[in-house]
């Protein structure tokens, strides 16, 4: 049964948990569509319970969180196999400052930044679930054990391992003002059409990844090096001169959005290191741009 139209006898408090569940599922799965699916499945399981069993649950919010976490754990496990069939590079979904219905809106903070979500994607499913539940949502390890199916001590070790890997792989953030200034300089350099101007803003070892998901043309493999990345970007600008470029805000700070005929075509997120661009992430998969429409 659809969670938004569950029929009579609905506990309003249960439906009010929807935004919390969406936020939890998004941090675990990295796309809004997958998060929505997980939340829908969670509510479906709630409404499939016999009425007496639902009434016997003393803390429905905790029950929903536990079930949603289990659904996400299963989804993360199966996602590893699906990624092998994914066309080209896979990137997490960029979330705009205002997105969707208030009951489903993803709360913007550092835990939904592209840089962190990419690192989270490198963790094992159990590590990611333990880290998100404990470090982001402050769930005790005794409750996490019920989700993961391991002891509380084992879950504590999972979270510790996840933190260590995040520290090792997560880039140091820069001040928002510095980040945004570099983004604007990057945009001006792309508009200039001059490779030397653009390359000067790019780190010598810059890496560009673009996610088209097989729906639109995108680089199938990472593009590495200032010269190669610069040529790739200027090629996009030259081939699509009718694109309108705007600034938008996400948890990563200022990003660049591409529009044509009033429709979103892509989101460019940059990781800034010092005064140069170290990573370029281009989201063009239309299935991951639904929040921008």
C-alpha cells in the first residue's frame, strides 16, 4: 500500500517519520530514487503487519528506522552486483538546496556532500550502515546490532573501521568562500575557451568523472590530468553553445547547473584543493536530476 495513501486508521506520527527515513536512506544509498524505494518498502511492511502486531509496537518510529536500515543494507548488498552492469562511471546524486516535498526533502549538510558520499560508497555495506546509523543518526550500537545481525561490539568495530577509511580517503574541505571563488573562476575559464586559462585553475592531477548512466553521452572512464580535462570541458562547451549555465547551492557549496529550454541537463560539482580544482564530478544521468526539475 502506498505510504501517502494508506487508508483509514493511519497513525499520523508514523507518516511524520517519512522525512527522517528519506534522509537516512539517502545517506545509505546515494540516490533519491533508491531512498524513496527503500522508504516505500518500509511503509509497505508496516501496513502488511496484522493490526494487532502494529498496535503492540510501543515505538513505531524506532521500528520504521530499523526496518528501513535493513532494507538499505539489502539494497547496498545487491547494488554491488548492479554496478557491474552500470554504463560508465557511477556518482551519487547531487541534492539542490530546495528539493521535493517537505516530507521527503533531503536535509543539506556535510553528510550529503559528493565527496563524502563517494567515500561512503567505497565502504562495505555493513560498515556504511553502522557509520550512518551511529555517527550521523546517533543510534546506539545495541540497536545497530539488530539491523546488521552482528553483536554490538562487532558493530562498534564496523563503525571504527568506517571512520578510519573515511579519514584516509576523504579530502580536506576548504572554506566555503574559497570554494565558491574557485568555482566562479572555473566557470569564467570554461567560457573563455582558452585551454591555458582553464588548465591554470586545474590541479595537474585533476580527475573528471561524468555519470550519464547510459541515457546520455558521457565519458565512460575517468579523464585525468589538467590538459586532458581542460580539453574535455572545452569540447563540451563548444559542442553545446546553447546551454545556459547557472550557479546553484548544494552541500558542496556553489555548483554549476546546465539548462536547455528550461530543463536541467547537468550538474557540475567541483572539489577544490587550495586554489585549484582537484576533482570534477558531472552528473548528466536524467534519473539522478529529478530533484532539480
